[in-house]
């Protein structure tokens, strides 16, 4: 493949001619050369060439346009195409070139020179270089470093391979996915919502099969003779149609399922299960149904509760869990799987680095809970950029400030009330005419209105901001300026504070459930 927009040259070196991109001509250093011709890459497109090793038939040895994936940054500006890279594979498919598998699933050569068949691909590198050198087909040998995939456990070199897979045809439902996504309420709106739309617009067909052991076996059987396909939808259906007797508590893993056979309804031959297992994201995307064992149970519950009113996860799930749930919801029911979604950012260490057990760059959670309580931590997080899909550099100083301004101040106000409450059982609005009581009641009504609105749009940051302001007004202004009234046993002051505290702890319950419940029980008793 070449880049049709790049400049290429035909260079004469001795009695040989070489074609390469103009910017790579420096590779010929040390050799006398002459530029015979200069042209754009598009003039090479469509021309045939003689391969180093002839292993394919049909349209294989034709120069094609590789676009931006072919550059002049390294090499000659002309790249070899094979199935073992994503860009290569896409170019091969786009240009309808012959698809040739040179390696088996274990990386052993299955198509090529006979003397090398069965050899592991990494062991062949030196043999191929030596063979090309012997045939005088090697212009230059260079050492260079590049990234390469290895097994993270045993460090075995890996290779990308094109394999037969099962897909969900996203292209067929793309317009429907986009249309239904407009019905989802995102918080924060705007940027995250646009990201979700972009993911849908650019998503490839979904590969739902995997070639491994640990996962759910794909419930598809294929006839060994006529290739008839049958999909099994339940254990009961499998039990009725299997050739073998199915035990009551069947293990649905691959090793068991592979030994279950069906009889082909078309030709009567044996049907074997296809070897693949299911992509785990298909299972995650099916959570709204599988969690309740629908459609085998809880049909009434499901009809009432689907789609979900609310879900929440960090921003990485926009392209993962959120997307796959949406695909499954639209595919199976023609609508989104959820109505409202809160997208959070990532919690990072104070210096902005990723939190790590090995680095121990975060405070001990158990100490945090003991020193500040769970409610202070909840409030700190819900009042942070985290709740607006932004990253948060976790700072204990910020948590300490929330503890002081929310937990301590509210406890002080609550303790102050119980110190003077006596036998007060009246928690209703007193309609007091005192200016301080009227003022705090006005503040309370505005506070409840603002917080209710922000809860309804899932804006916990503004909820927490309102709580901070109201607690400050209640403690610093109302209580401090009403001390003499409480000392004089002013019933209106006691009942007003009782009413305000009762409303406040109810409003705060979703953010600080423990301190709210603690105060609620005090009032009950």
C-alpha cells in the first residue's frame, strides 16, 4: 500500500531501480543514485508487483491506496499488508484483496515455503531475513525499536489475528440508536451527551463472540453436514432437544456445553455447538433483564420498572456499559434501557496521578471514615467536580473543611436545640411573627425549592452548595442571634428551630443519610 498523496521517486542505484517515497531517499546514503522519475503515489495505485513469496491467488499483488496509515516517518513509504494488524485488515477489506491466513491460531506458519511450515512466526524472522539476503533481495538491514504486544503473565510475544466471529449489525440500527438516545437525560448535559452520540455514529459492528474459555457459551448449534443453524433460548429448550440427557443442575461452561449435541431438523445429522463464548459486555448490557431472570420470571415487575429511572457510572462507561445497555435496549425493546444518567469523573491522588496501592498515594479509607465519618466523605465527593464528569484530585484538607462546615455545624445546632427543647412535641410551622423566625422560614422555603429542583435534575453540586449556605445561615445568623430567646424559654423560637431542623435533615438525607437518620431518631424519641 502507498499514500496516494505523497511524492514518490524511481531511483537508479548501480544497475538496480528502487521505488520509494521522496522523503525516505536518505535511506540510500552511502550509495550513488540518480532520480529517474518523480510522481504522486496515486500513479502506483492499481499496478501489479512481483511478491517476495507467492502464497495467494486472485487479487492479492496489487498496489492500493493506504491513505494516512502509510507515512514517510519510517521506512520507504510503501507498506506490506497482512491480516495481522487492524489498519492492514481494513485496507484489505476496503480494496477487496484476497484474504490469506498465513498463521494458525498458535502462530505457526500454514502457508508459505514448505521448509518453514509449522514453524512459530517469531522463530521465522531470522530465517526470512537470511533467505532474502541469499536471494539478493535485501537492500539494507536496520535495527530499530518499536512497541509490541506481549502476554502480561508469561511475556510470550502475541499477534493480532483475523478470525471468524459473531456480530451484531450496528449499521442496521444506527439511526434508531441515535433517535432513541435523544430520550435520555444526561447529567452533565452537553459534552457527555455529544460524546455518546459520536460513539453511536462511529461504532463498528459489535463483535459479540470471544475465543476463550471463561464466559457464557454461545447457545448456537451448527449442523456438521448441511450447516443449518439453531439457537437455543433456555435450559428447558436445550433439555428437550439435546441428544444427550441433560442433568438437573447443568454447568453451562464451555467444556460441558461443547459435549452437548442436537439433531438437525433439516437433514437429521449431528449438530455441534459453535466453539465461541459471549463477549462479557453483552452480559453487562443485559443487566436490566438478567438481574431479574427476565423473561423466565418477574415479567410484571420488569414491565413496570423498565427502562430504569436512573443509573450512574464514571465517564469511561459512556463508550462501554452505557453504550452496550443502550444497544440491547433498542434491539430488544425499541427504547433506551435507562431514562436518566449521572456521569462522574475519576478520583485521583492529590498530585493528579492515578491512585495506586503500590504507591500508597491516598489516605487510608478506614481512617477517613473513623476521623470524619462516611457522610463527610459523601458530601465532599457530591460537591466536587467529580459529579460533573471531571476528575477530582482528592485532598484531605477539602474533606476536613466539609466536616467542619457541615457535620460539626449541624451537630452544634442540633445539640443546641435539644439543650433547650424541654418537652416540645410540636414540629409544625408555628407561624411566628418574630422577625428572626420569619426570616429563617423564608430562607428555608427558598432552600427547599432550590434543592428540590437541583435534585430533580441530578445536580448534587448545587444541592450541596445550597446546604452549605443554609447551614451557615441557620448556625451563624439565626441561632447566634436567638440565644437570648432560647434562654428565656421562647416557645416560638424552640418550635421554629424544631421545624427547620426536621425539614433540613429530610432534605439532607440523600447526601448525608447517617447524620440525618441520627437526628431523625432523636426527634422521634
